[in-house]
């Protein structure tokens, strides 16, 4: 039976190697470089804590420099925005959009002011447990209630990233929340259609709960825009970000964003995306109260499309020819535009390599009017076509110099189909992992003898080897791909364990017969099930370990993948218990006002009891606060000086440069003043001479 095992192992390795080698070119192109611009803050950030009755989570107002927000809500032109970070996210992620909006207000002197509030969830890993999502939802509703009082029932904009966007959509699960509090949801890489991965029932139940409410209520009184990251976002695929009537915007459809998008965190600070969102907020501020918010969003997206189309006019979208996968052609074009088409199936990833100095850019145009332009930087330009909504033609418009000759290479069918497996893996991770665990469970529970293992693996490898070629030519088999990928992962893990087991038995033969075989197995299992009082997850750990070790150590090693989600689920439960414990402690200390002092920013000087244990620390904090104010005032004066001195009005101008340019400006002004004074004296003298001449002429005329 050595030959069948060798054959199965070879087929599995070839299948995995084929996928890895064929997708390697576009993986290198996607993940090697980050072409997004960085959003830079002009002044140091400042987070002002807001008075909310909460122990673990905090709400902050984001400002910069020495800005004094004054009385929040007093100005009717203030627009509140609440940022909700995702799993493991930080309150600092609000800075990119907030600093751009503050910079625009200063430069354009707009009437409206955006106030950005950010939630601090202590970088909780909410992906582990749905209870954390519900806790964060309750906190956000608490924050919204406070802001509604502060802003006199003014509508609020919600900005959510990743699972923060899911929390935003899940606000409807809190009975206190009213949907008319919100005017617009801005979501970035938010998995609102389905969860990217589910580790426990509470996480799944949270999704089911809020989606049922949305489907039942059919809310339509506000706007939702959902940005997706593209191929580079391996955590949340584009299809997971679409829900209901939300305006889905893949960021590669935005000017100057690379065709493969950005990674999961970069979408928050990518300057091209941040500028797009800031233009949306400008349009909202200028039109709010005049027209419906959904209409504002629709007109904004139409205007952005028109501006983009005006920058690059496509005179004809009729393709001169259709390029086949794997083709290599030399194209000679007389005009400055040349259009070709490529057939791209759903989920396929196709790359077009263009070589030629006379090629200025390549624009891909989709059937849904989405487009992306890549500008040549060097001799070679690579365009990636991915996430096609349906199988169909994608047009490529080459912008050229006149009488241009260039080479075009299209990905082979094997590369495009390997990309299909890669994209389906990102979009169906839950299903693939579930299939892998099901096949692994079959191996652990149903296969007793080594020969049966070999029999199963040889039939599984044959199935994989047959399905791969069929997928190349048949779209109807694509729904089976997650099952095949799950089987392939199961086979790969089995062979890894098999190799480790063979090596171990060579150096330690006794391990073959080692197993847990107690005489009273029923009593042992009964005792294990009693641990459910402590934790059901701990019971799963113990029971799986006992059942597998009772058969062999190899079965126990094969069952290790089942321990991983259980471990994360246990970790999530303990974090939830820590949260509940903190809330209980907070309830017991509600009457102790000393706890509230830690949540307040340091204000002006106040009397401090020298007998207090923290008197020195408190005095030092007061001194530091006063020193910060003094430095901030000095910086503010330099900033004001920089704005009035023309040659120093640069973001990177140092203080020495500002002073030097100010001195030069003052001296130049004094010199100009002296020159103008001299010219004025000369003009007055000339004026007097003219008056004398007029008087003389009048006198002579009178004599005549």
C-alpha cells in the first residue's frame, strides 16, 4: 500500500504547488508595494475625554494643537461624527479623516465645523466573541444619547471601520436606539453581509439579530456608503461589504488608487480614499437640510464620476479586438487611444502586462461603469482585473502617443483560474474552514486502520485532480470550489501529520502503542462532562482530548485544529467576563467620586491636600498641564504668524524660517513704505507745480 499513499501525496502536493506557483506573479505585484499616499497631520493630536458613565470604554473628542472647541453644540453649524473602530482597532484611527476636514475648514474658511468623536474600546478583539459586539453597541448608544442632548437632537454621522461598521449597523438591536438619530453611515471594509469568520454562536446570533431587524423595518431615511478594500484586503473581501441599498464603492474605482486596492488598515489612512470621503462630507454639509441625504450621496457619486470622466475622455468603448487568455500580441496604433476587450469570468484574476514607452496609461472599464486608470511608471505597466460582478467582457483603453507600437501579454488560463481559487478562498473562508473540519472529523472518527486512511486519501486526491480541470472550463462547478479547497486543506494537514508521525516513530517506536485506555472510561467521561459547570468550552477541550487519546496520539494531533477555534472562543469569553466584572466593580463604586477624577482632563490650578498620597503626582500633572498650555500658546502664535507671512505659509516651515521670513517681510514692507512715501512727496511736488502753472496761465488769459 506504499504506492497509493505516494500517489495521493504527490497529487496533493502538485495541486497545492500548482495554485501557489500560478498565483505567485500577481501576489508579488499586489503585496510588494503600497501605492497609497499617507495622510499627514499638521498639528499634534489632542483627545478630550467626554463625561460618560462607563468604566471600561471611553468617548473622546478629537482636536489638534491648541484649538478650544468651546461649548459643544452651541454652534448650529457643528456636525457631530462618531468613529467606531473595529476588532483590535484604536481610537487614533479617526485622525486621518478628522485632520483633513480641519485643514479644509482653515483653508476654505467654511461656515460648518465637523466635530469628530471617537470610541476607545481598549483595542478589544471583538472577532472572538459576539458578547463584546453587544457591549460595544450599548456603549455607542449611550454615547449617541449624550451627544443628542449636547447637540439638541441634531442628526449624527456614523463612521465605522471593519467590525466597527458591523456595530454601527447593529445599533438597531438596542431598544433605546432610534434610527432617525443618524443621517449617514460611512463604512470602510465593514463585513456587513456576512461575518468573515465565526468562532462562536453569540457572534453569529448578533449578525442574525440586526439583519432580521433591518430586513423587517426596511429603513430608507438615510444614506449608507460602504467602501471595500479590493484584492489587497485579505480579511474582508469586497462581496462581504455590500448590504441592502448601500452604495458600494470599491476603492479602486477612486482616482489614483491602485487597481488592487489597499490592505485592511490602510483604507483608513489612504490619502486618496480619505480625500474622497472628505469631499462627501463637504457635499453633505453644504446640502444638509435642503435635500434628502440619499440624494446628496447619489449626486456626489455622480459628480465624482463626471469629474473623473472629464479628466480622461473615452471617445469610443467599441473594442478593436478581443484578447484571449494567454495571448501575447504586438499592437500598432495610429491614434492616441486603442481599445481591446478581455473575457473575465466571475472571481477570476487576470493581469495584463503592457510594455512600451509610448503607452501613457491603461484604463479598465467595467459593465457597471466602474473604471480604474493605471499610469505608466517605467517601461512596463501591469493592470489587474479582479472581482468582476458577473462573467463578461472588460474593456481596456490604452492612452498612447500617436503611431505607437507596444506589446501586450495576458495571463494564462491556468493563472487566471488559480486566481479564481485565491479569490474564492478570501470570499468563503467560513465555508472552506467548515469543509476542512468536516473531512478531518471523518478521518478521526470513521477511519480505524492505516489502510483505510490511504484509501480515503487516494480517492480524495483523485477527486481534487478531476475537479481542478473542470473548473477551468465550466462556471457551474464553481460553487463546489470551497468544498474542494476544504478537502485540499484537510489533505495537506493530514500529510503534514503523517510525515511528523513517521519521523517520530523512527526515533521513538513506543509512541505507536501509547494511548489513554482507562478501565472506567464511562466514569472519566462523566467527570469530564461535569466541567460544563465551569465552562462548556473547557468541557469540549477535555472530551475531545480523552476521545482522541483513547485511540492514539496521532488522532489527538489530527484533532488539534479543533482546539484553535475553541481556544479563541474561550479567550473571548474570558474577556467578556473581565468586562462584566469591571461593570460590577463600577456599580459598587458609583458613590465614590474619586474614580471620576481619573476621567477628567487636568484643568487650571486647584488646591491639593499635601497629605494625600498622590499630592506630588497631582501637582506635577498640574505643572505639566500649564507648561503644555504655554507651549501650545507659543505654537499657536507661530501658526498665526505663518498664515499671515506669505512666503512662510508652508506645512513644513520651521520656526526659524517663519521668524526669518517675517523679518524679511517686515523689512520689505518698511522699504516699500519708504519708497511709496518718496513717490508720494514727489507726486505732491508735481501736483503743486501743475497748480502753479494753471494759476499762471489763468493770469495771462485774464490780462488778454
